[in-house]
């Protein structure tokens, strides 16, 4: 009886979403995009577009490993099925060579393809809609200047009913409103520039804001979110006990975004953020990075409660002793006998917020798969941490992480072998 009721509720929800989708399609504004604006020369427009492509990190998603730049084919795993990114080179058969600037604007601003198909929000048009028409045209001009790549687009592999356009239209009716960024007159020019970059091209909320069960982002909260199919946690940028930046000197934020490391704060990016720094942020002007830092520091401090202090009384002394032995054998040479680290090469573990967050997935992944800072212009030969997954069991990884999370003033909760096992088999890409 309960099973039938759940099926009935699911069917009702699907019908409601389909109805909302039908209404959204029926009422869609097809008046067309606004007229093109701006007084840039063709070369200036392409240069501006190239910069925006870096700010938006377009190449990262639209380039398969070993493939031609922007030719698509990268697999994006989602809770709703697998998606393949499309070819956005000016190839006329497989890419966007037969798209007009109006077509491109409609995709960026409205999330609608040239043929009228609704685009899935794995393409972050929910952020890109904030980009003004002149930025859309500049990005279009740059992409049209690239060498065409004759790479066929692969079909998505979404499960039913997520592969239905009407259902997607219903999702959009609930969660998407197109709209260009509007400057806040009460704020400075620099603050507005930073807000535009964070909310729009850089689409920070795509990773750092939580999503609901239908995959819709909770706005620009930047409150932290687990990246479910990637097995990483994008920490809160507003919570002091995670990655809140409110008390950092602004130049240290810029250094971290520009180089991937921050020696004074013993900070280093890894995982998906390392790719963002490598392919995108390191190429931005420092004035833009300062603007982003100013905006991020102005956000209200999160009311998200700090995780409860770990209770080491529930951990067997032998478990902690084994962790200490493993630490001295594998970790102390770099991170120090008391977790003090060696700046700038090896971050301190004592007082390290990335290590003591309630979410343990990031330190687990780094012990299993290694920690690799990006190679950047400001840090061309980064120090990295080797993977210990091949030599440590799930229990041993749990032991060493529990030890470092409860030593030298750290007071985080223990890690279990089942926690480790949950992430051992997740692929790196």
C-alpha cells in the first residue's frame, strides 16, 4: 500500500512538473535578444572574449582529455545520468559555426539552443545569464575565431524522466529566471565588478552553493556543498570554520586564487579547485581578483554552526596509537612532528580548517589519491603529496586521519574505515 502511494505521489509530481513545463514553453518570450551594443573593434572584441572564456573556464568543460580545445566530449557525471559537453568550435557541422551572435546570446542568457531545445543546467546558464549582451558577443567573436574541430557531439545518457524536455521546462519554471547583472548603486565599482565575476562568468555558486534534490542551486549562498559524483566537498566561503575569507588580508586571497598556494596562511588548493585555478583564475588580472576578494569578504558571515568537538573517548587508544605510528612513518618528514608544516612547500596540519571540517571527504581523497596543487605562473613547480591509497588499507587511512584530526589542538570527529571505503573507488576525473 505504501509503495503504491509513493508511486502515485511521484506520478503526481511528474505531472505537475510537466504542466509547469508546458506553461513555461507556451509563455516563453520569443521576441528575440536585444540589439548588439558596444564600440569595440573586432580585435578588441576577440581579446575581450578570450579573457571572458578564461574567466568562465570554458575550456575545462568543453575539452576532453587529449582532445582538441573546445571540441567537447568531456563526460560530466550527474545524479541524473551522464552528460557529454558539446563542440563549441566554429565547425559548421558539429560545432557552432552556423550559429549567429543572437543564437549564442539565447543560449547564454536563456539556456535555449539554436534549434530551440532547452539546455540542461550542467551548462551553467543560470549564472551566465548575468552576462550582458556585449560580453556575450565578445565571447561569441572569440569562439568563432578558433580553428574548427570536426568532432561529433555525443548524446547524453540521462535517465527517464530527466531526459524529457517538458520536465526540464518545468524545472526552469520553478528555478530559473534570466536576468543580466544589475549593479548595486550603494556599492563601489570594484565591489560590483567582483560580484559580477563571482555570480556570473566564474559561476562560483555552481560548486560552492548547496543544491536541492532536483539539482537546483540555492542561489548565491556559497554555503558549501558536496559534489556528489566527483567525491569532493566545496567548502563554505562564508563560514569561519570552513573556508570563510572575512578575516584574511585581501592580498592573501588574491595570492591563493592566482597561484594556488598561500604561504602565510599555509593554504593550498587541490581537487577540482586546482583545475579552476590552473585553467581560469591564474589568468585573470589582479585588479579583477582583488574585486572578487572584496566581494567575497563582504558577504555576511554564515550562521552555520561549527561541527561539534570530536569525542576521542570513543576511540580506542590502540587506534590512535596506530595512527600516530603511521603519521610518523609517512607524514612527519613533510608536515612536521607536531603538524607545523614547512611553508611554503608543505601546509601545516595543526589548526588546518580543510582538515578539521565536518565533511571528511577532502582529506580522505587526498590521502588516498594524493594532493596536487596546480602548476601556475606564480608557483610553476608545486610540491605535491603522493597517493597512499595503494599502500594503506581503509582502516589505516582512518587511523592516521583520526590522529591528525585530534592532535595539536585539532578537535574534529574521528574517521571510520567505512568513511574511507566510500570514496576509495571514486574515479579521479
